C-alpha cells in the first residue's frame, strides 16, 4: 500500500474520507478532535461520551471490524477506515435482536452506557455465538453502567445469544 | 498539535521519506496513550507519523533461537497466538489483565514499551520472559536488554527517529504466572504486579525469572530472589525466605494508587502463591 498524507487545510482542519455505517463520508476534523467528538459533530449522537479517557466504554464503535473506544483515537485516524456506530446496528423502528434482548431483559435504565454495551455484545457474539457467563463478563470488562448493577445486562447477552441462534 | 499526518505501510517507505520531513515529529501507534495528551493539549508536535499499519512491525515469528514479536502487535493479537502461547506464555497470560477488550484491540506492545510506565503489563511480561528490544533507525539495528534504556516513568533512551521494531524472546521451555493487583478484579492500572517464568522438575526450580510492576520508577527484575530460588527444591521454608528476600530488594513508594507497605506485602503474597503453583 502507498503512504498517505494529511495536511491541515486553510481552515486548520484535516479532510478525511471514511465509510460510516456503509455510507461514504467526507469530513473536516480538527487536529485535536477525537473520533468520538467528530462522530457526534456529524450527528451520530448514539455514540456517548461518558469519561473521554477510555475508562467507561460508552463511546465504543466497530472500527475496521473490531470494537474500539472512539475517545482514545484522534479523528484523523479514521481516514479510509470502515466504522459502524450504534446507528448502523439498529434503530427504534428496526431494532437489532441484541437491542431487543436488552430491552426485554430490563437491562436498560438511563440508557447512556447501552450503545457501548451493544457494540461489545455484538463483537462477542459475532466471534462466539454461545458464550459462557465468564466470557460474557470479560467481554463487558470495559463497559461501566451507573444504573443497573450488571446482572440484567449479563442476562440480556444470554437472551441475545438465544435470539440470534434462532 | 499535529499539522501533518504521514502514514506509512513499510519501513522502507518510512526511512526513505524521513529525510524529506523537517518538522518536529512523533510516532503514533494505537494512540491510547497519545490521544489523551492530545485532548489535554499537551502535544505540541507538528508532524505525526502513523506507524500503526507498518507490516514489519506486525509480525510474530518463530526464528531459530528466538521468537520475534513486532512492536506494532495489538495486545488482543497476543492472547491466542500459538507461538506466543508456546514460547512467551507470560505475555499470553497478561492479556486478560490488560485494560479492556476494546482498548486491547487498539493498544500496541511497542507503545506500552516506549511509554515507559512502571505499571506496563506488556513490559512486565516481556521482562520476566527475558526479552530484548530491537531498535531500528534507518535500518541500523541495535538489540539491547529490554530494561536497559528505560530510565523512569515516560523516560526512555531512544535516538531521534529511532523506532522500537520488536522484541526478541529466547526460546526456553517454561511456564508462567502473572498476578496484578488493581482496584477491582479486572480493568485497572496495577497497584503492584508480579510475573514469574519458571520450569520446575520434581519441585526443583531449574529455571526462574521474576519481574515486578509498580514497585519502582520502572518495571524491574528481582535478581536476588531469582538467585536464591535457582535450583532450590521448593518447600515452606524456602517460600518464606524467598518472600523476605523479595521484600528486601524492592523499595516502592506511596502514591495515589497505593501505599509502599501494602505494595511490599502484596508482592510477597503474590510470590508465595506463585511458588505454590510452581510445585502444583
Ligand atoms: C483506560 C486505559 C486503560 C489502560 N490500561 C492499561 C493496562 O491495564 N495495562 C497497561 O500496561 N497499560 C494500560 N494502558 C496504557 C496504554 O493503553 C498502553 O500503554 C498501550 O499499550 C500503549 O500503546 P499505543 O499503541 O496505544 O501507544 P501510543 O499512544 O500510540 O504511543 C505511546 C508512545 O509510544 C511511542 N511509540 C509507539 N510505538 C512506538 C514504536 N514502535 N517505536 C517508537 N515509539 C513508539 C509514541 O510516540 C508515544 O510516545 C491503559 C490506557 C488507558 C487509556
Ligand atoms: S467516553 Fe470513551 S471510554 Fe468513556
Ligand atoms: S443504564 Fe444508565 S449507565 Fe447504564
């Protein structure tokens, strides 16, 4: 592959291109901006800022096929990447089975941590459709929830695995 | 603040372009350490060189007497790699204690090393595995003992533009135990950590190498304890003595994460548990 170069334009921004939920996107991002801030500025507000230091997992997105926290990535690093945010997984009118499972299991209270939880769950179930409870806990290691106490969320992941197996 | 980003996919490209770049510069790998300083406005460097997809840094290779692990390897790639599991079990073991799954998909082993933190889990495992670091500047390579260029937190003796290319681990048959104390069971920075690589035969430790985290300004080895344990048959008495020796050879400090006395105790408890494990 050939090297890439990004240089600040006259507005003091980098011009980047990437694929977001299957759509080609061009954006101008500030040099200090994180991917999380850039996504929210583009209107993708399902990706949440809980801590901005990598500790809570609420900003997770699927980046080139892998879950990553978007607050620990400069926005310019998204150039040429493929990104899926929670909006690319399901919507209120057409929820993904994992989202249905979280609602049915009562795993959602304020909802702030849930996009990150869904991303982590999707990454787990894509790789391992029938995880043990221990594996579920480890895959959610980086997702903090200040409301629910986690029990229901572990149940939600089990229910999601069942739904997806059907 | 970055003004120019250059991204290279091979060392050849990197070295041939470097002469043309006349700005203050910095390498970017996974960015988990760098992005935080960027967001806080602490980063003044104008040119950032993205090395996260350089192919030579992403290799894990079984070479004659050594295993080579590229500095660009992401932590999540270590867990189930058969070469790593066989020859560098400490590193495979360290993964589950290392940050969270989504950070492990981003963070690299090279970034963990160059960041030179006394809590670095990857460096702890590499140090116990007797690794050397391979540095590269325009294809001039230096292979040095892993800890020899780490001078303290965030202080490392690299030449201008020199990169950590990877790590060489000698192929010695052994097993490993990795212990890390943190504020909760998983996902936290170490208050104190111990990693031991060993081979036991009939309860005798034929091979033993011990490294410690968060008890000194950088990751350290425990040479006196190793020397004492080598070729000893492990029993209650030996365990007790080894625990005393290890406490006497470290001088941790009090800081926001923990207290010196607690750290000493924890290291001694970890050693005791680890030695019990070596004899099954
Ligand atoms: C929330 C959170 C939790 C964390 N938990 C842990 C943990 O549990 N254990 C742990 O050990 N660490 C932890 N870390 C620290 C961090 O994730 C690791 O140190 C990581 O491995 C750094 O790698 P990186 O690729 O992201 O480095 P970067 O941020 O890209 O780089 C770090 C430094 O190294 C330099 N650099 C990178 N690669 C090279 C190279 N090949 N040659 C020369 N210079 C290079 C960069 O210029 C920079 O100065 C955590 C960080 C966060 C934010
Ligand atoms: S906002 Fe990114 S991990 Fe909390
Ligand atoms: S539901 Fe409120 S933070 Fe998790």
